[in-house]
């Protein structure tokens, strides 16, 4: 009995030693496989902030660009095909600082972009900027709105009636230094209504 116990203990010890000496090899799986990678831009700072999917694997991005003859900084919209090749690029803005922040689809299938601008502001402050762009890269309309202080663009979404919702932050309206700002626009870019939310402290969605 004693010998059997010693043999089992010895065998168990051998098994443990062999197992410890031969660790299981872990297979690392890729989280994703890139289909393609592209770099867009020039010699100055060009930064993308938003992307929207289009039909047939195509997409469009919006950002803030300083290359290619931009006036200080412009809002730039770029459409790519399913392989990442650029189909067209559109600059929006004026002679002062303009920033592109968000992009979405409208109910009729076109593109709408949100940013902020100093080019079209009556005061030397940032106003919110919204533009509708056709799928072939033509500006359909643009509009701005804001107060005497800076406004901050956050996000934009198309609505079923062809209009859009805009969200961001405002220093011009509300009770605090920065309050959340939500606005509803018509399909033609007319400001239908706007609301602020917040308290006495600084609040915002995204700069």
C-alpha cells in the first residue's frame, strides 16, 4: 500500500513537471484585418473628425485642413470610393479660421456637415456652421448661427423630415460659461428652434 502510494505520488509529480516544462502555446488572433490604408493631406496640418458611410462601400470624411491653399484653416470634405481612392475634395469656409467637426446623411441621401467659423461671424468669435453637400461634391447651401461669444460644434444627425439636429456647446446662451446647445434645422438650413441645457458650471459635449 505504501509502495503504491509512493508510485502514484511519483507519477503525479512527473506529470506536473512535464506539464510545467511544456507550456501551452497561445495563438494570437488579429482583432481586425485592414483592407486598405490611405493618407490624405498636404504639408500643413490636416485633421479628420468625422466619417459617414455611403453606398457601395464608399465613404466621406470631414475635418479641418490647412494645406492646399486653405485660408488659415478651412472645413474640408472628402469622398472616397470603396478602395479608399479620393473621388473629390471640397473646401468650405472663408478667409478666417473655420473648423469641420461632424458629418451625416440627410433623408434625401446627400451629405450635411457641421463645424464652426470665424469667417462669417459678426463678432470676432466662433459661430456654428452647417452646410449641405451633394454626393458629387457641390455645395447646396450653407448657414451660420450663434451669439456674441464662442460656439462649439459637437455632432449632427439627419431627421426623417429632411432636416437635421445639431448638438454642441454655447458660451452665448444659457446660464453657465458653457452650456449644451441643441438646434433643429429645416431641410433648407433654416433654424427652427434651439435649446440650451446646463447649470452654473462649465458644460460641453465636444470641442
